[in-house]
């Protein structure tokens, strides 16, 4: 008998029989000629969409088509931070929906995704920033989301290793969301893939979409490196490759693709028990359960589809780290890598129909889409199943750029590289 459900009992049973009964986490599905729903992109968002479609909306005959392998895209490349500390009414309910789904995710999908609500602390360094964080914290609380303003002394007690005393940008306090934290990124991909597979979803890896078949203004299916796959409804969840894939249907998206890098140091003893973001430069840091410091900063600043970064941003991120916590200079950098970000013009995502009938779009996640994964999947599944937006995603329309109804969370204007 093969072991299907993960539990303490299953662990003990497999320990007794030499771990011979574990089932592969998901089948290696071959493409069928047609499905009711085809999702392009086997990242976190595509897999979560397939899962919720099958689980909550009774969807059947669902396929996820992935050009590489599960976990090879941004879902396995990010710095694992989840939070719902947003300001604008278009965003906050959506990200809080995601946070609530994170809180029950492991039980829901029967997978240890290492959800760790260790807290996210955004530091501020001057009065203007303090004012902005008070406003943000109040907006969060008005939406029923936890937010605490810490003064400098409280920050010092929580994270005493920062540079408080002779810093160029003295730390005045911080906005803390205790329910924020980290989730093991690739476990999210594997967990959703396994849970969707158990509900009958075909996860088709090594299958690149090379064209979108459109007849009479309606999307009929996708041409792939493994043949034509017919689709009743076609959903695109291709993150950094969204513009490329949408172009196959003749669409030009309000999205630019940029590289973002992440960094991991050698493992050291535990000393950071939350996520900390620097307010006077772009630098953020947490510590993995293996002891590595996980950190990152700004995007590389030019359009690219290359999943690797460049030296100037490595220098910039390390300077940010040194300014915030000079002791980081004694730690060796072990690895760094890049992912392609789908940067929208206003910094907020799109979950909507497209002008092509039967073709739906999930994109524009910028560098904050990991935290959105469960809600993005749920809302995209809702849209695909019911042809109407989920109540927490009503603002994420594609035509908002034409209507001037942008959701400019950072107040940067139509400048994708600044969001
Ligand atoms: C370095 C870095 C750090 C980040 N840190 C954070 C963070 O701390 N918190 C946070 O919230 N977000 C973070 N993000 C952003 C987050 O990872 C992304 O917004 C999110 O993962 C994107 O959604 P996804 O998981 O579906 O993307 P992906 O995993 O990239 O999935 C898209 C998939 O589409 C596939 N695809 C593309 N084209 C085709 C095609 N033609 N045919 C078939 N398949 C195709 C790709 O191979 C890919 O697997 C970070 C990103 C990076 C790169």
C-alpha cells in the first residue's frame, strides 16, 4: 500500500518499512487533447488556481502547463516574506485574504509549508516616514488587520543588533505586523502541486506554450512543445513571462519585466527572529531555519528576461545591509540568484478577463507576489469558474490603466521600475 496522506502515523509506518511506501508527490501527467480549464504557468499562482478551481469551485478536467519544472520560477526564487501591511482599499482586503489562507494552508493542503508568523518590522528613520507608517497602520487596523507602531526603544529591545548609535540614518521606530512572517517558498509550489494532483489536476511539466489558438475572437487552446491542447477556458499565470505569452494572443500588457535578486549567507546561529526592512535604503532581511541570512533589495533596474542578476545591485544591497547592521560584514555570502518580475505600471496586480473571449489574465505581481499566492489562486479560480471577479479582487481590472483608476500603493506614478 502506498502512503498518500502525510501524518505522524504515516511517518511512523514508513519508518518501520524502510520508506518504501511513499507515493510521488504528483503524477508526471501527459497532455490530454483538451481540458475544461488550462492554466499556463506552474508557479505558485497557477498551481494555487488549479487547486482552488478543483477544490472550491468543483472544476474538472483541469491542466497546468509548465515550460520547465515545478518550483523553477519565482515561486522558488523569492525571499519567502508574507505580510498584509497594505495601505490602499483596493489592496488591503486582498492581501489579508491571502494572510488568512496562509494561516490555514498547511492543514488545507496537508503539507508542511513551514508557515512562520515571526513578524515583519518596517523601520522608519525620520518624522515623515513615521507619519506615513502611522497612516498605513491605521488603514490596516480599520480593515481589521493587526499593526503596531514601535518607538525606537521598543525596536531596540526587539532587534538589538541593528546600528542604533552612530548610524547615518538613525532608527526612530518601526511598524510591526506580528502575523506577517515567512513561508518556505518551494514547499508552497510542491504542496499546491500535490494537493491539486490529488484532486485530478494534470500537471504537465516540460511543456512550453508557443502559441495561443484563437478562432472567431475566442481562445480555443494552446500550441505547446508537446502538441496542441484544447481549452474551454484559458488562464495565464506566467509571472515574469506574462507579456511574452499574452503577446501570443495579440495583447500588449501594461507590464515590464525586470530582474530581482536574492541573497543567502552561510548558516550562523539564530539571531534575527523576524523580518526587518530598512527604511533608508532598499534592504530587507530574515534568517532561514537553516541559519542562513536571507536578504534582498532593489530590482536591477533595466528590462530583462534573464534569471540572473548583476554586480552593481549586489554592491548596493550589501551597502544597505552594512548601513543597517554593520556586523553583517563578517558573514560570507553563499548564494545569490535572480528572478524575472512582472512589474505593472502602478505596482498592483491584474486578475481579469482579457479582450479575447475565454482568455483570462493573472499578472503584474511585481516583487510582492509570493505573499499573494493563495488569494491570487482563489480569486483567479473564482473568475475562471464564475466569470466575475472575487469580492476581494474587484479592483484588479485590466482596463484600470485606461480609466485612470490605478492602485498606486507606493505613490510612484506610472514608473514600473520604482514600484
Ligand atoms: C529574488 C526574488 C525575491 C522575491 N521576494 C518576495 C518576497 O519576499 N515576498 C513576496 O511576496 N514576493 C516576492 N517575490 C515575488 C514573487 O516570487 C512572485 O511575484 C511570484 O512568485 C510570482 O508568481 P508565480 O509563483 O506564479 O511565478 P513563477 O513561479 O515564476 O511562475 C510562472 C511560471 O510560468 C512559467 N511559464 C512562463 N512562460 C511559459 C510558457 N510559455 N509556457 C509554459 N509555462 C510558462 C514559468 O516557467 C514559471 O514556472 C520575489 C521574487 C524574486 C525573484
